C-alpha cells in the first residue's frame, strides 16, 4: 500500500508542477485529478491511522524470525506507531524497557 500511496503523491506533485495556477481552474481535468488524488491520500491516511494490529499476528511474525523493520513492512506501519502499539500491549523487549527506564531517570 505504501507504494501505491507514493505513486499517487508523485502523480499529484507532477500535475501540480505542470501549471502553477491549477487550483484556479476548477473545471480542468488537472484540477479534478489532483483533488481526486488528494482525497485518496487523505482517506488512506485516515484508514491507516485506525488500523489495529492483532497481537497474535505480531507474535507469529516475531516467531518466524522477522526483524522489527520486516514486521513494519509486513504490517504496513511506521516504526513509531508499531513501537507505541508494542508499548501499549506490553510487547517491548527487555532492552527497550531498560532503555525507557534509563531515559525516564535523566
């Protein structure tokens, strides 16, 4: 999904670059396509922010030996969102917990 999201964004930027007054021409195909792409990006962003990971799915990926980066890719989620979710569900590693404790004492 990230690839599709990036493709939409690149297409939108390319269209915007072809005419710096595109936003004043509401009847043009360029305007319509840019707004369509913008709406897709907004909707995808909203859908992605509501995603809930299943603990079993995460643990299965971990058991398969995937790194956190590979799990992020598999779940199509960013590093900070996955970290926050893991923290919320008590799934941080001992090293991460220790690091978090050390940071709270500083």
